[in-house]
């Protein structure tokens, strides 16, 4: 399925138009889901379609051809693609959210990334597993960084490292061009297999100091890029908003699973003797109840997600700081919304019966993919809920917020 080329010279497309484009990509992703899973990565052709549809520009700075729309638009664009295929939605989500993250870097770093290629995107590995050793004018990078989703189709890597500062060592994020690293293909998994979340390997690469931002500045909404990209979008604390890039694919997967289930069940009759042969599936109360449960779970999750996105942006737009209470509330939502969305997919998967076990069936893939998504450390319910409880009782929270 080919898409017509987009004219980049005209006015900025409306939100409605961008979501139509995302839905078109989602439909193609659904057709290619088995192919994507078998390849263990989203194809360059499909990523190029996203670029051609300008979907990576949603939160990219205006100075480099972006649209500076907010996380509310981002959530729905990601969900539209992930409702076709979870892996494709995940790869799009990470690529699109990192445009926001690059926009938080110092101006020279943004220039390095986008001055020659405004379509450049980045893959990120957030765990500081490699070494960044200070030297004159920057840092010397060596090591391995895992779980870099979509790295095959990215032009840059954002890699975490621990570096010395006054007062002790602190984590930071470093921008590294693809020419400075290799990719180790070690992504062999049962869920989100098509994300190509492989390992980035760096050997003796120099990273200029201006291509570094500290985790502390990102956590508090004090990113250096916000001095030049003055839209309040870039003043939002990182962990109050960025985990939406993990929750939004789950929202799309749940929507896609429910839609696929309804399509499957609507014209189906039973064959098993236990349930009674030749009875319509839609007449079973248990099937009706599972649809209701999934719908309510999705509705509750999306209401929480969009409330947090809206209130966080409104806060920074007023010139107020996003306080710890709101940051904690948002982290709680990220994990609990994912729990609700996983519950929604579980409900329809368990009601779908044996026919949904075939590898060609979307419901079983959504079920595997959303359980893989919910295992992400940032969405770990036990860890985040305990952290929230510690904050509520005035204890020192153990976690990141």
C-alpha cells in the first residue's frame, strides 16, 4: 500500500490531518505485523512512510521544521499506529518522543542533529551501563547500551552515563552519531519482537560536552534547550511526560485488541460440545461482559493519561513548576494505566478461544506485546506504587520521578 508524497512547503498540518495519517500507517502496520515480527524490526520502508507523513515532526522544534504540538497529540498518533501493530507503534513512539528530548539539548547539539538532516531521529538507551570518561572538551565513550528500540532506523543514539560533577557523580544523557557506534543483534524475544531493541556498542568515541544533558536538569524541567525552544512544551519535567512514550503504545494495543476481538467474534459460531455447537458467540453473556470490561478499562486509562498530559502542560504554561505531588501522580498513572490496558487485552484474549491462538491472529500478538510492554522497568507497578506510597506517608521515595 503506497502513500502519496506530502508537500512539506505548505502550512503546518492540523492535528486532525496528522491523526488521519497516523491511522493510515496503523492500517499498513496491521497488514505487515507478522512480517515485522519475523524480521525483528520495523522495516526501513515503513519508517520512511512515517517520515514522509511528517509524523516525527509532532514534537520537533519549529526551528528545525517541527510542529511543536504537545503530548496530547503525540499520545493519539502513537495509539493510532500501535492499534495496528504494537511493535510498529512502539518504534514510532520512541522515535517521535526523542525529537522532544533532542529539543532539550543545547542549541549546538540540536544543530548537529538536524542542520543537515531534519528527518534525523534517535534511539535511546536510558540505563547508564557504559563508561563516559571526562577529557578536554568532552567525554570519551566506551561500552554497551541495551534495549535501544528502533536503532536500525535511527541516525543518532542517546546513551546514558555516570559522570563526575561537583558534589558527586550524576547520570547524564549523551548524543552520539550512528557513525560512532555499531549495533549488536541480540533481540530475540516473545513480545514486542518487531521493535529491534538491540544493543548499541561504542568503542573509544569522543562526545563533545555540549552534546550532554544532565538527568537532574531534565527531571526538573530545566533543560538547556528550553532557552531557545521557548514553547512550554520543552519545560516539562522529563519523567512527568516522557513515559507516555511507553504507555501510548499500550493504549493503542488495547484498542487494537478490542477491535480485532469484536471483528473476530461478530460472525462466529461455536463448534465445541461444551459450549454448545452452532451457538453465536455474541449471544454468550461472558463474551458480552469481556467486551464491557475491556472497554471500561481502556476508557479509564485514556482519561487518566490525557488528564495528566493536559494538567502538566497547563502548569508549565502558567509559569509554575510541576511539583513533586504532580510528578508522583503522573508516574502512578503511567503504571496504573498500563495495568488497566493489560487487563483489557487479557479480557478479550481469554474470551477469544482457540482460533485466536494462530500466529496470524492480531489478538494473540497484542496479548504478547502488551505483556512485554508492561514488563518495562518504568511501568513496573510494584516499584512505582511503593514509591508513591512512600511519598504519601512522608518517607523518602525510592525510585525516579
